[in-house]
């Protein structure tokens, strides 16, 4: 019997990526402490936090997916901005430069754990102070690592990326697929069942 898929994250971006694959899953944030350890590398940080989130509330009959994403520039980790001033400062630091986006992914089930780390390079075009102020005032940067969202208005400022796009959104789907496969599962194991209405051709979820 296929276990129930649980997403250990409150991120609407991560939920949206899974929903776009027609997956059936439950959202249950872990509440894990995300404070970096002294001297911890970006890769070690995101892997540790993803594992902690995946294992925090694992229950029998479940497979728990967790992730952690950070932005790094000048060897400095940029998390979610504390306020609008911090968001403006982050965007000014990213302006006209390339930075790294790191994500750790962990999938846990029945005492087993599979993990992956993904790195993507993102280049932000040079931003005028007025652009930064307007973007921050719109509210989008408030809960985003690095104070921008590539899947939202922030896409206007991204000149290019090297690596996986879904990693920048916050959930690198190829890495998730690899973790699931390591534990003997595929994305399709968690896909909703649909049938086609013979009268109008639309898809209806099978309950």
C-alpha cells in the first residue's frame, strides 16, 4: 500500500509545484528551528534542515517530503527579510550580480531517509532604487529568501539562471524525484486518479 504523502512546509510555492503535478498530499509544517550553525556551509545547512523537517513528525503510513532553500552571495546567507528595510538592502546587494540558490531536499519513510542538495546560479539585472522600493512596497519580498520571487514579479528582474528553475522557486523537483526513487517510489505513485467525462471530455477526479 502506498503511504500518504506529507509536505512538511507551509510554503505556498512548494505546494503549488506539487499541485501542478496533480499529486495528492497533505501539508503539515514541521516548525523546525532554522538557525544556521557556526561555520556551517550552505550545502550542509540546507541538508541538515531538510532532514530535521522531514523527521520531525514522521508517522506510520506516511512519506514526508521536506526542503530548505537559502540565497548566498559573498559567502553570506540571505534568509527571509525581517522588515522592508532589510528587503531593500538584500535587493540592493543582489542588484547587477550573480548569486547562488541552495536547496536541501529530504524524503523520510519508515525510518529511511533520502537526501539531495541542489545549487542554481541566478543573475539579477541592475536595479534602480525606485524599482527596489516599489517592489518591496508591493509585499512580495516579505517571506522570500533573498527578498525576491522568481515565480512572481521578481521574474522581471532575473536576467538568467544556470541550473534548475524549480530549485529557485524552493523545491527542486528532479531532486525530489531522485529521493523518492531511492526509497522505491515515483511521483506517479502519489498522483490523483482522474477519469474523462464521456459527454464533454473534461477530467474529473475519482474519489
